[in-house]
C-alpha cells in the first residue's frame, strides 16, 4: 500500500506570485508540442507546415485548449458548482480542465487558422495531433500532484491512499492516464503518422485512440462527488464523451480512405507562399 506524497501544488513562490505545478505541466506540454513539431517538419513525412506556421498553430492551439478545456469542465462536469461560484471559473491553477472541451476548442481554433491561410483544417490537425499526447501525459502528472481525479477503491498492492479523500487505498488513476494517454497514445499515433497518409486519417486515428484509452481509464477513475459521475448504464461522463469521439474518428478514417486522392496539398495563399520563400 502506498500513500500519496502530498506534494505542495505551488512549485515556486516569489512574493505574491505563485507558480503552480499544474500550470507548469501545461507549459511543458506546449513546449513538447513545439519541439516535436520542429522535429516533424524536418524529419517527418512531407508537409506544408513551416516553422512560421507552427508558431501560429501553437498560439491558436493554446487559446483553444485553455478556453475550450475550462468551459468543457464547467459545462460537462460541474455546471451547478460554477453557476454558484462563477468567479472560480477563472481559477485555472486549481485544476479542472476537460480534454474533450479542450479538443473541441482546439478544433475550432484550427478551423479559424485554416481560413486565415486558405487551407483545409485537416491539414493542420493531421500535423498537430501526433504532438499532443505527451502534453496530455504532463497534464495527468499535474493532476497527480494536485491529488485530484483519484481512482476507485482497490485491493491491489500498489493501491494509494489519498489523505485528502479518505483512508481507502485507491487506484492512482492519474498515473494510469499518464501511461495510456501520454505514452501509449503517443506511440500509437506517432508510428501511424510516420508514413504519408490521406487527408484526415491521422486525425481520425487520434480520435479513436484517445476515445479508447480514456474509456479504459474511466473504469479505474472515481466519479467524484460534485461531478456528474456515473450516468445511465454505469457509464461515466468521460466515457459518454468518448463514444461520439470514437465514432467521429471512425467516420473520418473511412472518409479519408474513400478520398485518398486528397493529399496534404500546398497552401494556395499567395501571402503564405511569399513568407515561405523567405524561410
């Protein structure tokens, strides 16, 4: 039996300024996205993404993930709580981000970015989704440090007591999700995307992969009080949100297989071509 180390959620304190581990994990995730993106531009399959465009993807993606992730958490999980405490919606350092909301926010951001450059948004997401899982894994480490999103009671030898919760040994589900969403999903999507794929195929496989590993993790994760928890048929909110994601991913993969002639084509925005020529 293990006991949660009860790590101080504040990593650095500089007078009135406090830097939380949870925020640092997001920063690490965005840095990994940037570094892997540059590596993928240089060594990955042929792509129209340049270093300059990667900067825009990261900026738009950060806004989409943070805004969408927070709103998703508020709407999908704790709507009543935040309705009574609206100012806490902005307390991001306390945790509380929904991947499904963040994913939808990022998709909307990429659609806006695609319109700016006059390119199909799937060109951008196909490039970007293989860079995401390691950041997801970093976020789960942040959940573990915050001692939030703990697991269901268990009798396994590595069961962990979360003193802030109760004295029951529980699955350290945050670490399970770190492994599934951060490591397994990364290897799956990175290897699949190592070859040139039809437009939308990589995005679709990411959606399927995440939906599957998240659904598995939900069997070990406790639907905590104050959240919507388990709904009908014993299916958790995380699993309900993953079902349409898996189905949409399957539909996208099927669509891409039927439209293999639609490849990742160069941008036809004259302004972009001029900037690319100067790189």
